[in-house]
C-alpha cells in the first residue's frame, strides 16, 4: 500500500509534494481543507498523511484533524508540515501522536527520509494489526498426510512449553502459519504475536524498529520487542537479520531487557521467541554471516516444516480450502475439482509450495469463463489449450525418435509423474495406473527408474 494523502491549503505546496512523491513511485491524493481531508479518509484509509498544521478557511485546523485521525485511523502515521515560527505547535502535535514534522521550506532529501521511515512504520503497523485481526482463522492448519500429522504433533508438544523454537523449511511451506499455531495453542494465546520481517526491514532501520526510540520532542515510540511484551516475538527469516544487530538480540535473549534508541532507561520484557529460516544457518555461520551464539540460543527446539512435495496427499484438501476461501472473501466462483484435475495438481512441481498452490488457484478462479469444474489445462501458465486441437504437442526430440524409444520415454515420464504424485508409494502408484505391484517394479527397472523411491513400509512409518 503506497497511498499518501497530502493536506495543505496552498496549491503549489500540495502539488510540489505530490510530484516529488510520484517520482519516487508513491500514489498520492490531495486535499485543500479539512472537509476534503475527512472525505478522503472516509473513502479509504491512506498509508500515510502529510498534514499542514495551519489550514486557511477550513473548519478544522491540523491539530483537530490529527486528533480525529489518531482516534479513527490509529495505524496511519501523520507527518506535520510547519512554517517558521510554528515549531512549538509542531512539537505539541508530535506529543499528541504525529509521527514527525518538517519545517517549511523543506528540501527533497529531508522529505524523502521522513516519508520512507513513516511508510515503513505504516507497513509494520498494518502487518501486526492484520495478524491480530486474523485470530483463529490465521492459525488454521489443514492436512491429512503423514508428514502433516507429524508436524502438527510436534507443534502441539512445543506449544505447551515456553522454549524457543526454530522452524526450518522452504519458502511458502507455511512456517509463519506454524508459528501462529504455536502461539494460539500456548498459554500466551491472549497476548500479542508480533512479526519481525527480517528480510524486508532496511538494515539501518532494524534496531530502531526492534528497540524503539525516545526523545524530548517525540516522546516514547515502542519498538516491536516492547509491543510483544507478554506474548510472542516471531523472527521471520532470521537468517536475513543484519550481522550488527545479532549480538544485541543475543543480549536481549540473555537479559530480557534493553534500552530504546536515544534513551537510557532499561525496558524489561517477557517474551517467547520463535524464529524461522529457509537457509542453512550452519553454512551461514561457517561463512561468517550468522553468529553461532545466537543460533544456539534460538535453536532450542528445531522443527522442520515439510514442503508441499512431501504433502501431496494434502493438495486436494488445500486446493478446495482455497477455492472456498476465495469464494467467501472475493466472490470468485466456487468451482469443483474433478479427479483428473486433482491428479494433475498432485503431479506438478511446487517450488513455491503452499503459497504457489494458493496463487495458482486464485489465478484459475479469476480467469474462469464459467462456473464449471476446473480442467487440468487451466493449470498451465498460459491457460488452456485451444478447443480446436486435441493433438498431443510433440517437440523435436520426440519426433526424431523411433516409436519404441518414444514409447519408452513417455512411459518413463508418465510413471515418474505418478510416483511423484503419490510421494514414492509404489503400491498406490500401481493401483492407480492399473498394474500389479511386481509388474510395476519390473517395468520401472526396465525403464531405468530404480532410485528416489521409498518402500511402502517406510511410507506407513512416515520416515
């Protein structure tokens, strides 16, 4: 969200600020008086407001608008614009909740520094508000596979304790959902759950975002650690935490206290820490990019979150859930999933895991031309194949082969896709393709497909 509302009674100032922000990629809306500002706020909440403290011929001045914004739109940061001689009023505005002030005349660099910092604050506030509003629905976990049940059992065990948890897994596999599940089923469920998106916070801003700051002019601004007091702090992709910040976090974990930027008082916090990573942190430690001591503190209870490739039995359930979710939230058609489409989904590669599956379902529903069952051809990135062609598309590699070679290549690829679909379970693959298990083994051996499979006993044991 990049929408910035600019409120100033001077047209030249409004348009100048708007032009500067548009050049930086932001969207802007303009208001010349308090009525236009309130109408704009009621129409849609902006990510940020730039507000002149004096508004000529206006029913409300900047202070009055600020008070209304803090009451009705508390997540919207407000930057006050103040002319020379109004600094005391601007400082008073900050004490009443304004994010910062800029004195006229201002320079572009100063404006962009303050705007970018305020936009980062806005993003973090909205993210944490969204997580809090998500409630129980945000902790819902779905699955029936062996890998999923093992994960949920592990999460249920760690939820009862106060131990630090390190969730590892591929991007999109559901690590944050697992973290929220732990929080929702723990004694801290009624306390805050605060996310620290380590990969998206600018390194030079990380410490201020975490520890907060204080000054005579601005008062106290709580950081994410202080906001999480009594609850859970979740370090999302902790491997991306700046190296310079890591020892300070280590000290917080050790002492359970810290000082805000610009302050001297010690702030005590009671936190449970959950972290996640898609990186090999031991390799990061060896490369000097992650501290061994911090890893040891965070990795008390390691929990692996399985990829979607290890949960293929859950794909139909997850896809149906996403269809119902998009129907309820966006009014998209509640289309059925026939067996052949489920088979296609289960045989596809999912490097983006559950997030990618959700995106594919959303795309298919948005591009739908009707409410009928979803067809396998709709899963292709470019859409369905033309209606006037039922022919199999053959590439030059296939057309250059003799019939026997082409048949063997097709059988190999087809059987590998089915084995992949059923997670390496030979018995289930044989049942689906209509072969005896022993016959399938012989066929796979003749085609040179002998590795990468698990036997049925391993599948049953969930190894």
